[in-house]
């Protein structure tokens, strides 16, 4: 019951609290306009793939909630939105259903509502391999997200305090499950060194989950009525910077997903240009559903996807692969950080399309 109560509070505060305070870093990345795009609108293709799974849209509704009867309807609405738009969806941590099988319905409703969609399971790195297999089976998932959230846990009074052996635990899950494993941070980012380690154990995709979006440290502080220092709330690696680090360390063996402050169609296009295979968005979908209902949210996303195509045309990119060879200029703090980390940002500015 404690875990279910926590899920409800996460949902409440994810709607009430804003993003940040740390930025996602996309404002330091500037796409170069192409006045001769040599493209027809009808030829622009925004489909992509992650870990060998075809995604009709470059957007994943990232893990939000589950595990409590009161949020079953929320997951049903999200799943219906996913069905109508073709976006993929990850459920929230399924550990509630591992502990209490009665909670499984709040996750199963996603597959029941969207029987043909792409759905990802979700558990923490502490989970046993058999639990991971059960999570996948529970919702007929095409992949499983394994989330890393040490920052969030150490703010929770009831959170974990021992994060030792996580890499070997993830490796055991990779070896046991029969679907690709996606490792995801929850708002603090993933750096090059840890990305290399994850790639080395067979992880197929990494969701960098950087700063700039829904802030689970702030959510836990609000839940616990803790007055957190601003430096703690802002802790982490900006999403765009983390993405460059991970792409530099693991491409092309590992697909990269960018989440954490992806808020606009231009953010999506920048994320894909950096080298991402897809983007993850959670808070905006949930908040739009609350404000506009299902039909209004579908219309919102249709306009969102249209703008993705518009920006792709303006840089001369017919598809996601073209975006990866589109020039993008890195400035400001991001350039300084990446240079200090030994990553040449000029290579992005000098790229040329291969076709």
C-alpha cells in the first residue's frame, strides 16, 4: 500500500510542479537552415527504430505511473492516446505488481487498450531476472526499461540506500529476458563512462533521462515536505549534453533515447540530429490530457508531429537518418562541457548529408 500511495503522489506532483530548475541544454544546439532542401513534403518520414523495434513516431510516452487502482484510468487514457497517434508507451515501474498481483491490472490495461502498439515494461535495476520476465509477460512488452534513480531514492525517506552491484544485476536481466533491455535514468542523466559500461553488458538502448524535465528530486522533496537546497534540486547532466556523451561512447552499437525536458517539436528534431533514435516525453502528455481531454490531446500531438516534419524539411532531412548528418552548431555551456570532456563539437557543425 505504501508503494501504491507513492505512485498517486508522484502523479499529483508531476502535474503540479514545473520543469527544471536545471535546463535540458537544447538552446545551445542550433540547426543550420537549408534553403535548397530538395525535398517534397510527402516524402518526409518520421518513423524510426529503437533496439530493432520499429516506431511509427519518434516519440515515446515515457514511464509515468501504475501500481494503484486509482491510476488505472490514467494509463487507459494514455494507452488510448498512444493507439490513436501511433506513439509508443512505457509503463511506470511494475514492482507494485510484483509485490501485489492485484496491482497488475493498472498495467495490463495498457495492452488491452492498445493491443497492437509498441509498449515497454519497466522495473528498477534491483529487480530479479525472473521479475523482469514477468513484467514483460504482464503487458506483452516489446522491450523493458530498467530505470536508474539513485538521486530520487536518496531523497525519499522510504527509498533505497544501497546501489551496489547494479551493473551485474542489469547484466543478469539482459541475459534472462527475451526482449531488448533499455536502461533509463530518471532525471539526472547518463555520462560516457557509465554508457560504455552498459553497452559492454549487452544493453541495446540507453535513455539518457537528463535534467530539464519532470524533476523527481523536487517531487520527492514536495512529498516529504523537505526543504532541499537549490543545488541538490538542480543536480544532474543536461539532457542534450548527456546525449552527446552517450552517442560518442556507444554509437552505432546502442540506440540513444533523449528524455528530460523535450518539450517542443524543435527539441525533438535537435535530439534526433544529435544522434538520438527517439525521444521520451511524459509530463506534457499527461498535463495536456488533463487540460484538453483525449481528443484535444490527439489534436495537439498531430500539430506537434506536423511541426517535426516542417523542421525536417527546413534542414533538408527526408528521414531520421538524414537528420544525423545535418549540421548542428553547439555553443555556450554545452560546447565548454563537451570540449572539456574531449568531445569535438566542430564535427557536428561540419557534417554533410550522405545522400
